[in-house]
């Protein structure tokens, strides 16, 4: 059976799609890790705010209170920074996902063409076989009648 003329292109596109899938998994792990760090920072903030409320009832000297607010300010900056990182990771993941979808669509299109090619080749072979069978039967029949 003749080789599918676009087989090299199909193989190359499959290879690119597989590489895209690997990148997608890596970027998903990065996004998940970034999201986890953000949740941790938000949890720390909630925990420290609860501590401040608890200490407020018993009292705290001014220096400790100032240090506490400085720390909370740094924690807020870390949260903003982590939100930015998460947004960047999510955007990178979305771009990679769109690229993977495009490659998957190309692979499916090439696979459809390959399947059509294979079906056409099978049909051609069946016609050749039928023609050969018919010719053999005709020769046999002609040979008997002579």
C-alpha cells in the first residue's frame, strides 16, 4: 500500500502536540504551586489578624504594635506579588492550552486525511483484486469453450 503523502507532517505535528502536552503539564504544576503559595500567604494574614485581635484585648506595647503592622504590610505586599505571579502563571497556562488545542486539531485533521487515504487504497486494492478475479474467471471460461 502506498505511504500516506502527508505522513511526515502528521508525525511532526504529533511530536509537537506531545511536546505541547508536556509543557502544559509543567505550566499547570507551576500554576497550582503559585495558587498554593497564595493560599498560604492569605492564611498567614488571617492568622496574624486573629492574633492582633486577641492581643488587642490584653494590650501590646507600641513598638510591638508598630512591628506587627510593618510585618502585615510586608505580608500584604507578598500577597500582591503572589497574585501577580498567579495571574502570569494562569496566562501562560492559557496560552499553552490554546496552542495544544490548535495542534490537536491539526493532528485530528491529518489523521482524518490519513484514514481517507487508507480507505481509498483499500478500495483500489479491492477493485484490482476483483478485476484480476474476473479476468481469471473469463480466461478459464474462454479456455473451456474453445
